[in-house]
C-alpha cells in the first residue's frame, strides 16, 4: 500500500494516463487567457480614454468673467484689457470656456454663490476699484491696503478648490495664472505711460516708496479659494481616490466569504432532498450582509475620522461635526450597499467562475468617471454621473469641505443602485431555480422512459 502511495506522489504532469484531464486543464487556461486579454483591452481602454486628449475638453469648463472695473471708472485701464485678451483666447486651440458676464446688479457674493453652486469652474473678477486704486496710489491720495500698495487686489481668480482639486490645482489655476500675465502687463504699461506723460521731474523726484511700488507693479491678481482644503486636511484625498477601490475589494471579499458560508448549508439541504422557498433563498442572500456592511462602513468612517478629516464642511455645511459624522457613516453605508449588492447580483448571474471579471469592470467603470470629472472627457463618460463612486465622492466633499450640497441626489442614486441590485439578485435566483426545475423534470422523464422500456 505504501509503495502505491509513493508511486501516486511520483506521478508526472505528462503521465499518459492524465492526457484527457491535462487537455481539459489547458483548454480552461486558454479560455482564461483570452478572457483576461479581452478584459485588458475593454476595461483599461475605458480608463485610459478618460484622460486622453484632456486639453481638448477644456472648453467644457466654464469660466465667468466679471468686469466691475469698467462699470466703476469712466476711463478704466485693467478691465477692458483683461476682457479683450480672454475673449481672444477663445480662438486658441487650447482654451477654457470663457464667458463674459454682465456685472450689472451683481456683487462679489453673487459671484461666490455661482462658483460654490458649480455654475462655473472659476470666475475672473476685475474688481471695481482696480484702476481707481492705482491712480489714487500714485497720486498719494489713497488706494492702499493697511498702508501698503497691494496690486494683487486688482483681480480675483475665484475658485472652489475642494470641488475637484485635481482640476483646480493641476490645470485651472496654472492656466488662468498664465492667461492673466499678458493683460495685466499690458494694462500696467499703459497705466505707467499715462502717469509719466503728465508727471514733472519734480513730481518724480518726490515719489514715496508706496508710490514707487504702485508704479513698479500697477496690477496683479490673487487666488480666492472659496472652499479650500487646508494643509492638515489632505488625508481627505484618500477616500476620494484609492479608498473607494479598497472599499469595493472588501465588498468583493464579503461576497466571496458569504458565498462559501452558504455552500455547506445548501449542500446539506440538497442531500436531504429539500429546498428553501424563493423568499427564504433571497433572505439568505441579503440578511447576513447587513451586519457585515454596517461594521465595515463604520470602520471605514472611523478610519477617516482618526486621520482628522473634517466632517462639518469646514464650517460651511448645515450640520456640526457630530451630525456630520453620522451623515458620513450613512453615506458610506449606502455606498457599500450600492457596490456590494451589485456584487451579490453578479455572483448569482455569472457564478464564481466569471465573477472576478465583473470586479475588474465594476472598478474601472467607476473610477474612469469619478477620479476626474466627466466634464473633461468624451460624452460617453457622462454615464459617470449615475455611478456610485461619483455620488459617494461628491457627497463626501460636501461633508468634508462644504462644496455644493447635493446629498439628496447622492443618497437617491445610491439607493436606486441598491434597489436595482436587490431586485436583479432575486430575479437571478428565480431564473436558476427555474433552470434546475426544468433539468430535474427532464431527468425524471428520462428515468420514466428507461423504466418503461
């Protein structure tokens, strides 16, 4: 007996007796390699395409321009120069969606509400006192800020940085800063030339340091971030990026664990020749997930809180830190329901063999439309406005940094995904139930035919 066991352990992979099994194994491997290659081309092409030719879609990003300088001064210098130059950029191959707005009846607070409300990505505000401050400063009659010349007060580049920091920090502010250089320099040269054309040598000799500073730099600009991410709050980037991928992977593992935990129970029932009702089967699929999802979402929320991520909207939200944490937890729980119940649905339809391919597709489809705004991509990627990642991220940004409030929409979409997944899971269970019943009827019919013959 021991020698037979030894020979069994010494069996080669290329043993002739295993030829049929070996052929079947390689057939399965070939199919898997083909499916993996197809998944790479299909899924990764979607992700790569989400940032392909990014600058081509810059015109989709609205930038409002408000020239308060021209409305407040009879002979403005800065406002017309900036407006004319920004209008000319629309003919360039790469440009933002510049829109010249009528400043009549508008205030800076109105502009701020438009930016926070995401009517536009940014606003270029040429302040009403830009030209007059310069003229008063060189005349020595005023135009100063706390006793000093502050040229950056002439133009405000108004943004909501937390709306999508990848866009504002990497593209929007560098682009607008570059576009401000030419018109401010032109207006500055014109302003200095006008002053020098009427100034006498005695006047120039008596200039104070403040007046010289005004002549040195008549106009400049400043960034005004209405919803900033403060230096100690950048850990909030994690749940908006890779954190959600880990969240999906945890949901994937929960689905796998629950799948194998059901197998002994269902196998024992099958041996006894009994089977659960359809409603009991559906309950078995979802009831065990509830405590797992509640604990996982709570842990996920507490980890964020442990790294000092704000949950009061930095003071801009309608709730305090205690209420904000509870809303944040509920948002993460609904996100897990939307992501995890989709796993339950697909493991029922695809079975365990092909289920991992859904995980790849599910992650790619979500991150391709949420890590970068669909505004800067082909219209195909606008499907992202209905994906769980997008609504989890935009909801979290309001809770953390006080960006645009659309929690009602966020929770609504996540709930819709949850309901859809629950319904489809129950329908797929019913489908497999009907398939098994038809198979059993056919087998019984064959047995009856065999007995009669």
